[in-house]
DNA sequence: CTCACTTGCTGAAGGGAATCAGCAACCACG
DNA sequence: CGTGGTTGCTGATTCCCTTCAGCAAGTGAG
């Protein structure tokens, strides 16, 4: 199974066949022919030889010489969870590939030791840069050593604010949710379901800020908060309890789609219709939003966009400190009533 | 931001400080001291020097010399979709890391051109092996060049049967589902919901085979099939139509959790209770199964296990041709009635 | 004292590309 | 005919490690 090692074609072979020195061949194949005043005819011969011999440069040799690998490392706490990490990876991989880079992944499982080891492994392999991602949008402190290497944070910001980061514009997303409520005429008696479960997490607070801003500017106000962790179960329990206590919401802003699912279940069990009795708008724009009946109108976190943008910053030589906020767009569903009850996905 | 390149410590530096030759230092640090009859005292000095200088071997140089990179490439059609790909990656990464390997990923989006380019990029970088994964369990034909390099297929088998593969034991999983139905006394009037949506896909047929086998052996038989694509929407539509036509199932075997969700929605809208009126067992063991009310009893696809096992095969020098089937385990939920209505997740 | 072996180490040769410094050949000009 | 400049190319070195082949010194037997 091991390749029968027929000795790969080297730069020297190409040079020999073209009747030039390896130096010349190198310059030509690296596009420095003009700069080095190589004759057009010579260039043609070398390229032809490379083509005929099916020459592929030995990346390992080049890596050693240039200390460069056309490779970026991705450190993230959880690769496996939900589609989030996957989308971020996918977005990053696409942009990386376009510039000939590959992605090396490492999952820390939230363990600092593992994280440190992974960072070392990647730096040992001379990745050209590191993408540091978290599953939940949050403020974190990254390993010191990353400050000495090109690094871009995805979905998080570091406490010292030294490193460039790409995060969702959660406040803007909150405003979008608030505006959707206003547009559909369901802003009265709106409650927010969810509270930030993770210390350091940013999404909840910032989304709330945005929602309140939008409502307040239109002369409305939130009717209240129904706190719960961001899971289907917890949301169901919280909502169920609240409804049992006689609560009757006009609309619900759910901090994510899973909360919206739990909430929907509770509403259904109490005989309340969505969107007839209760309008729902939520956040995430996950597949789940398109699975529910009615489909959810959800303000999507642009995970793929974050990944893509982060790689762009790395490619551009990430100057440091700037935090870029990616706009959150609506995935229209039927949970607010009115138009598109089919959802966009 | 670029590291200020203080010239990394090299093997030579360590050797100099310990007063030995680089050769000796190399042998010692590579654990070949015994084999080379290096004196204990010398070994100590070298290790100490390495420690003091914080020596980290230059992997790029080693890579070049050994044509080995402690790196595996993962080619998969979709990295972003669902938690499946993520779990497989995660399982693979964990085992890989344990042996000092990192994973390089590449997403083909199902495009053969992209796939070919990614394979080339990885082989150029001399990955030590390739994991080739598909989102859906299926039979595929892999790029020819992979046959010349250590390769293990994850969640798929190749048409020629030349390459080692790790797939879920779908027939066994089907049996498990059938047995669950029997154990809970709900085997009578059981319909199967779903049909294989993708050409070449294996899961549906094999699951069905297992379910039928288990039922038949106990003197039961399936009451029928309700075909639909494997999505929430399609499942809802199919089930809703079937119920409108007056169908009344005693139990449903759903080909995956998304189908089960659509089915649950349809049952609810027709006033049928789970598990009271209709028992449900499904496949996948995804998070979704734990989100529904009642939670689903679902036969889980061991994605993480597949990834982990595939890397083990690669590490063991994958001998070729053997196809390993990983057992599918039950994630207990409440959809079959009886015990655990809380679910295991 | 010699020979054969063991112990403990080292020199030098790669691996394949990138790149600095420089050289030969030719031309033009005064 | 010497000088200076351009054109077009190349030799030698470097990146840092692994590893083959071999050598000097010590030991024990004969």
C-alpha cells in the first residue's frame, strides 16, 4: 500500500531536461522569470519540461527552505458540536483553498493543556497562521504564544483586545429581531426567553441590547424576561412553568433556535398557536428553524462568513486589534405571521 | 505580528551545549539511545541541554528528511453538514492526536475537480495517510491515486472493494430497532417511514433488512412502507398524506431522526399520541432525538467511533480490503413507551 | 602482547528547493 | 580599443534534521 517510491521528479530533473540550471528552473516556475530577465524561449522550454515530467515541487523541501507551509491551523474548543463549528470551518476552508492553503484542525475540548499542546504541534509544523475559534461567542484569553504569530479569532474576542477578531454583530442582530417584531405588528407584550448560560458569553447581552434599542426607538418596551439556559429542555421547562403561572405572552424573542423549539413545545401543550396567539422570533438561523411548524423566523449567525472573513484577514496579514462584526441576516419563517410561512431554507 | 525570528534553537545548539555531536543528540532525543549504546550520563546531559534551551525539533527539516509528516488528510464531501461530519472528525482527531498526528481537512462539496485538487495538495504535503469520508453511508469510487497511498474510507465503501473501510453496522442497527419494537410489545402494525434518497446510499436498504430480519424471526412482519425523502418536511408531508388517507399505524420505524420529527408533527396534527397511539423508533441518535417530546428512542450511528477506528487502521498500516462494521447502539428515549422517557442524552 | 569484541560516540552525506552573489557574453559609446 | 552597462544565466550555500558507516578507546581471552 505504501507508494512504491519511484523517486519523484525533482526540480533538478526538470532543469536537466530543459538544459538549464536548477536555479533558472526555480526562478521560472516561481514566476520570477521576468524579475530575473530569463529569455522567453528558455522559460517556454522549462515550463514544457515541467509539464512533460509532470513535475510537482516537493513541498517539504520548500517548507524547510522558506519556513512557510501554506497551511493554517484552526484551534477550536469544539469541532463536533452542532453545525456551527462545521460551517465556520467550511467557510474558512473555502477561502483558504482559493489561495492554496489547507487547514489543520485541533479540538481542545475546552482543556487548556490540550490547547497548549495543539498550539505547540501546529507551531512546530510552522503553520502560517492560526484561527482560534469558540463555539459560543465570548471573551477569552488566548495562549500567550499566539501573540507572536499571525492569529485571528473567530467568534470570540480576547480580553486584552490585542488580536484581530471576527464576530457576529449581535447588537445589530438584536435590532433586526426587534424590527421584525415591529414590522409584523407583534411588538406589544413581547418577552425575551433565555439568559446567558456561559460566563464570558457575549451573545445574550448584546442581542438583548439590540432588541431593546429597536423597540424603544419605536416607543415600545419589552414586557419582561423569561430566563433559562439555552437548550430545548430548559426552555420547555421554563416556558411551561411560566405559562402554568398564568403568563400569556403576545410575542417571544428566543435567544436561539433551540430555545424556540422548547418554547414551541410548551405553547403547543398549553393550546397556544404560533403565530396566531404568540409570535416568535429567534436567533441562529439553524436548520432547526426550518424544521419546526411553523418554520421559525430566525436571525442567523453568519458562521461561514465569519470563517471566510477570518481567513481573509490572515491572508491580508492581519494587522492586529481590529474587531470585525459580521451582519446577521434574517432567515424568514412563519413564526411571526404575515408573509413567508415557508421559510427561506 | 510576524514572529521576530530570534533563530530557533536547533539540534546543533543542544549538542554543542551538551558537548556531543548532533548525531548523538539526535539519537538520544529520538529515543534510540539504547539501540546506539549511549551512556546514561551522556543521555542525561543532552536531555538537560534540550530542556534548558527549550529545544523543539524543526518538524519541517524532519519532514523533508523522512518524507513523513505526522499528519493525516481528511477528504470529505461535506464538513459543514449536521453534527455528523463534525463527530467523525472529532473522533478521528482524538485518536490522531494521541499518536502525535494532526488532521488536515478538505471539503470537496461533492465536486470531483475540487476533490482531485485537494488530494493533490495533500499528497504534495506528504500526509501520512488519507481518510476519505462521505456524509451519507454509500458506495463510491475514489480517485485512483489514493490506491497508491494509505487510505481508509469512513462511512463508505469503494466499488472495487480494494480499500479498507469503516462503516456502521446498519443491518445490525436495523435488528436492534426491530428488537426494541418487539421488546416493547409494539411490533404489530409497524410501518417503515423513509426510502433511500441518494443513489448508491446503503443505509436505508440495510436498516430495512435488519428490521425485517428481527421481526420475521419473532414471527412478525412489517405492515408496510411509507416512502419519503429523509427530511423533516418530506416526512411530514408523506405522513400527513398517509394519515389523511385513513392510515393508522401501530408503530413507526423512521429511517432517521429528521423523519421522526416530521412524522411526530403529522401525528400531533392528527391528534395521535406518541407513544400511546403510535410507538416510534428511529435511527441516527442525533441531538434532535433528545429534543423531541417525547424523546426519541433512536439507534445511533457511531460517527465518532468510525472516525476513531479509521485512524487506528491508518496507524496500524491499513492492510487493505477489510471492511469494518461498527455496532450501532441505542439512545433510549420515550417514543416506544415503557421505561426511560427521559432519554439518555 | 596481540587479537577480537564491545562500548560510546562522530563525520559526512543526503533530502529538494530557494536565493545571494557573481560571471560570461554582448553591445554601445567615446 | 578600453570602459560601462545590460542580458541571461549559474555555482554554491543554506534550511535542519536523520542515519549510514565507521572509528578510537577499552576489555578480556589466549
